[in-house]
C-alpha cells in the first residue's frame, strides 16, 4: 500500500472513532438526541462515500503501479536492444555533445562510459573533417539529411590509430517539431575499405593485362612490346621495383633483352650465359619463385654486389612459357623487403604468359623476315649475274637480242615476285596472330558439328513426322512447324560451321548462270513471299557459261539472298542482274590483255551497311546481326569465290541498300 493510502485510511479510521464518540455523547444528553441523530446519519453517508473513494483511489494506485512496472520492463528491454545492437549508436544534443552510447559505439571509439559523458562528438572526428562536421550540425538544426557521411574516427585507446567510418544521423523532435536530440549510427568500414582496395587492385590488374594484350596484338616489334610490358608492371606495383627480361637464344644461352630501374653499366656488364641457382629452379619447376631477401638468400649468388649497388632486395621470377617450353625469365625486384601477395604473383604470371606469346610471335616474324632477306639476297645475286651476262651479250651479234629481252622479262617477273612476297609477308603477319586460335576452333567446330547433328536429326525427323500427322487447323500445327523450322536453321548453322572448317572440294563444270539464278529464286520464293519481298531479274542476253561448282555457286547465291531478306524485315525489292564485260588483266607472261568477266549483282533496298563495318564483313565470325547467325556466311562466300578464281565485292551506303558483286572469269573458247 502506498504512503498516501495509509494516511487516508488512518483519517477514515479516526473519523469513525469520533463518530462513535458522538453516539456515546448523544446517549448521555437526551435533549439533543434527535438533532444529533440527523447529523450522525448525514455524517455516516459521507463516511461511506469517503470509503468508496478510498477504494477507488486504491485501485487507481494499483493500476498506476502496474503501468510503472511495465514501463520499467520496456525501458530495460529498450536498453538491452540499444546496448547490444550490432552497430554503434550515439545520442547527442543538437550541438553534438554525447549524452548516451551503446556498447558497440564505446568499443568502436575505444573509450569508457565515464569518458563519453557530455564529450563533444567532434573530438572523435579527424581534424580535416571538423568543418564539414560543424556544417552538418548546422544543417541538422532545421533539415532532415539522408545518406551516409564518410570520415575517419580517432580511437582513444590502442595508440589512437584512426580508422575509416560512416555516420548516419536521425533527428528526434518534440511534439512541437523542435529538435531535442540526434541519434547517430556509427559503422566501422575498415573491412569494406579493404575489400574495395582488393577490387581496385584486381581492376588495375585486369586493365594492365588488357593494355599489355592490346600492345602485343598491335605490333610484332619485340623490343617495343617488352618496354611497354615493363612499364605496365612498374605502374601496377604501388611501391618502387626493378624488372628484367631474359631469353634463351637458339644456342640455349641466356640473353638479357630489357631492364627497368637498374644501372645501365651493371646491366651491360652482367651477362652470364646460363641461369643462376634461382633461375635454374624456375626453369626446372616451370613455376614462380619468391625470395624474401635475395641479398641473404642461401642459394649461390654470383655477384652479390650487383644486388646491393642497385638496392635489389625481394625477388619474384616467373617463367616465360609457350607450348610447355620455357623461353626465358621475367623477374621483379623490390627496393625494400616485401612479401609478395598471391594477387601480385598471379598478375606477374599472367603478364609472363602474354609476354611469352609475344616473344613466340615475334620470333616467327623474325624467321619470316630472315627468309625474305635470303630471298632478296638470292634475287640480288641473280640480278648481278644477269647484269654481268648482259654486259657480255652486248658484244654478241644482233641475233642474240631475243635472249637479252627474255632475261629482262625474267628480271621483271622477279621484281613482281618480290612484290608479291612482300604482300604475302604482310598478310602472314596479320594472320599469324590468329592462326593458333583458328586451329583450335577448327578442331572444336568439327567435334561439335559431329556430336550436335545426331540429336538435331532426331528432333528434325520427329517434328516433320508430327507435322505431317496434323491438320493445319490443329492448334499444335504452328508450334510443330516452328520447331521444324528452328531445327532446320540449327542444321544450317552446323553445316556452315562444318563447311567453314572442312570445305568440300569443288567440282567444276560449265554452268549456265541464268539457269542457276532462276532455280535459286524459285527455291526461295516462299521466303520472299513471307517477307513481302519483290524480286527483279535483269540478265544480259546470251550470257557465256562459266566453269563453276553448281552446288557451291548456289550456296553463295542463297547465302547472299538470305542476308538480303533478313535486312529487309519490312519488305522491299531484291534485284538480280548479270552481265559480261571485258576487263584489263595480266597474261601468263605478265603482259596486259583484255579478259571477259561475268558479273552477278545482288541488290537489296535494306538499311545498308555503315562504312566502318565494310572492311570486316568478310572476316570469319563477324556479324552485324544482333545475336543471329555465327558470322560465317560471307566468309564462306569469299572462300568459294577464291576457289573459283573469282572475287566478291560490296557497295553499300546507310539508308540506300547494299549490292554484292560476284566476279567470275569467263574461260576463253578455243576454236
């Protein structure tokens, strides 16, 4: 019972006692008995009412005590949630003075509870961010601010080392909207920063590898590639390094090709013919080797003063390998003792793989240049002998002039041969880079075509059988037809890929171009009708026959027709024209002569091809169709035309359509 309730109860008891005393006195004085009884009756009623009020007050007090107990429980629960929250929470007044903090906040700030009381929060903020923090407090007096505020928190224990953190703040206002306190959420983002650093380092590694790959693909000049490679390696490592590249020559002796951040005189004077103990270990294991301190390494050191003069301490070496053969060594030295990370080792290994590819391609290119030089030398020797012989023949009779003219023709042919050799060398230089990829792709494509045809044939056969068994009105007829068409399209893709990898041998016979064109148009008439395409045929009369493989010629016409139909998705006009013309050509002796050439033109009214794409449209796997086809159609057409000793060309402008020209030599009719 509450103290107030006790006093009220005592007063009530005292009133009852006085009432009883009045009753006794009334009995002692009969004259006032009647009036006293009335007063006593009224007083009894008042006492009863007072008793009821006392009971009501007691019940109210009990309810109030229960509410206070419930409030205390909720407060303890809130306090537990606040104290044991996984994030740090601080409560400050509107001016940033700390009023309360949970355990996580105290742990983050590195202080005790008694130290935090009424402490300005700005004392825990890095000095460089003090002005920003004051500006933030000023804005919070009137406005709500969202988002995170990144800064550095100064820890008051453990040496006071700062750490990165984010602050999120929430305003707490009274019912009138006045700001009474601020609630701060403090997060330690040290681990997030470390993760961001790892991501940035990975991104730098990918960018460096990409740049190195671009440099390798853009030139075959080995020294230029190696200089760029060492420059990118130095940019990747965030601390001072030195680097070297050494290669084995044809005699299996080690040659020093490039270095960075090493004294030139030391580099030029230090040229051992075979690798040292560490280099031998890398060559033997074909794996990276890390040495914490090369100056104190237990392995044999040929010239320890070399490493000391150049301040080379930690050592990382990777083998330059291609096709299982070690071509040389790529080494990185640090200027201070350092523990190389797995990412750094992986990066240098990736660079080593790219460098090995560049070295391999460069050596192939150098071999090609040597062969070209040998050819030029042979040509010069032959030219010199011809000149000497010509000097002797000038003294001979006029009857020998024909022989002199013949030798002059040989000289001209040799010059043209030299020009063709130079052009061939340039073509081989471009093809050399992708040759290895095409070989691997060819084996994969052949295996894929073989394995994929079997299930595709089953799907195609079953879909055709199901379609033949359905009426056109059947709801599944269109779906089965779509399956059949897609299976046929897949089979065409497989056949294109297979033909690209293993082209069939052509069988040449006299072919009537007009007949082939009309059959091709008739074969594709359904496709043209479905695509709302109008066809126009304009053939010059009495076209001469050409020697060609009818099947391969039809394949070229179908490929070009399908491409044109796909380009005219909303309909249009597809024109086929053919004419024979005389063009300038060279005979077997290199003399100019007129030759008959038959040209077939396939013209569409589609959107055309941009000028930036035209140089690449005959390249294998290049396609302007977004996600459709494999980009082999035009490449196959070009190869077939070369097989027929002809050529294919294209004219196109955006918005004006595209025209493909097929040029075939017309055989000379001998009487």
